[in-house]
C-alpha cells in the first residue's frame, strides 16, 4: 500500500476546555533563552513531565512571541497519561477537525467516557474553540479504515501511536484521517508547532452528555463568556 500525502484541510477547528484558561507564557517572549528563563521563573520546569517534553521538542519547532503561542505549545507539553490516538505520552500533538461539528462530537465522546469512568449519569463542560491554518505535508489515510483496521481501532491506540510517532520522526507534518465520531468528518493531527498558524479564538460551546445514551446537547455561547 503506497502512502498518500496532502495538505491539511483549511480551516481547522480545535476545542479546549475553558477550565484551562489561556496563559500567555509563550505569547510575549522574544527569544528561546527568554522563554526558558520565564518557564523557570513561573515553575513550569519544576514539572518533570513538562521539562522532559520540551526537551524532546526541537528548539527550532518552539513557537513564541505570537498570539496564542501558549495554546499551541500547551498541546505538546500537557499530555494524557496514556497518550492519544496518534501520540504517546512522551510528547503531545495538535488535534483538530475540518468541521466544527466534528470537533464537537470528538470532545463529546471523551466527555462521555469520563462520565462513565467516574460513574456519574451526566456531565457538562464549556469549551472554547480555535481556528487555525495547518501548514506542511500530511500523511492522508482517509478512506483506509478497511486497509488499516488496527490504526482505526476504537478500543486501543497501540498501532495508531506507532504510526503517529513514526510519522513524527519523518519529515512529514502530521496525519489526516477519518473521524470515528462523525460520518464523513475529517480530523488532523499536527506534529510541528511551527506549522500551526493563524490561531484565532472563536466561539464557546457548552456540551452536555449522558453516560447511558449517545445523545449530546450542545449550546453555543457568546464568543467570550466570563470564565
């Protein structure tokens, strides 16, 4: 099976829980040396995991001194303990969708899993959305669920993380893939912070899920509610 590469869809959308406010640590510094000094001053480098992750990210791929740089870098430095579909726990990545509707269903799926794990009947959370342009060449595995069933498995990430980390190690920017939560939806994972451009905060959404049902309730809020 020959690999196919393409540009990422444009624009893309990412939802982030509003309980994690945007902290402009990376937004205002002008050099990598200044960034490390500020990180040390505010205690980021006291977090062993964050310090080890930024060390794994080549310095030429750090983003700073531009709007929402902290939002981008946080995606790489703060990682789920088991990783995600296309990244291990050692270093994060920027996940987004080609459609806001797909992004909403992706986060709703994980919110429902959290409700089940916590044994509570329902959960609601407010998310803020970001649009971005993703530069670079992406491995495109859309339409390959039959050819790559292990990569698209809904109950494990071992094969998909291997594919993701091998793609990260190459000169490719990331992976474009089919959403498992929305038929026809498109997702993308980006591995180079410097390729995540024109990041703009957009609308806020309140998402409510029921642990025992697939139904979700989505309410669009004002662009900048009090958090």
